[in-house]
């Protein structure tokens, strides 16, 4: 009986040690997977920051172009108004 109890304790100990080793591997693999996911997220965030910066630069450029076009439109409208006034004056003569 003593031998079977000792054998059972040894087998139980081996099983516990094996399971703890497997848990360690699984935990290590999970940590490695998490680290990879975190790195991917960091890269994605950096890419999004760069895209946002590029979009801001494009928006600034478009706003500047819009301002130039608005000024050009105002100038053309002033010319048209002046021409219309001249036509009205000529037709009244």
C-alpha cells in the first residue's frame, strides 16, 4: 500500500509539473501573441497619424485654392458689373 501511495504521489507530481509546464508555454504563447497584436496596433496608429497629417495638408491646400478661386470669382464679378454698367450707360445715350 505504501508503494502504491508513493507511486500515486509521484505520478500526480509528474502530471502537475507537466500541466504547469504546458500552462507556462500557453501563457508565453499568449504573451507573444499579445505583443504581436500590440505592435500591429502601434503600426496601425502610426499609419493613421500619417494619413491624418496628409489629409490635413491636402485640406489646407484645398482651402488655399478655394480662397484663390473665390478672389478670382470676385474680380470677375466686378469686371462683369463694370461692363454691365458701361453697357447700360451706352444704351442710355
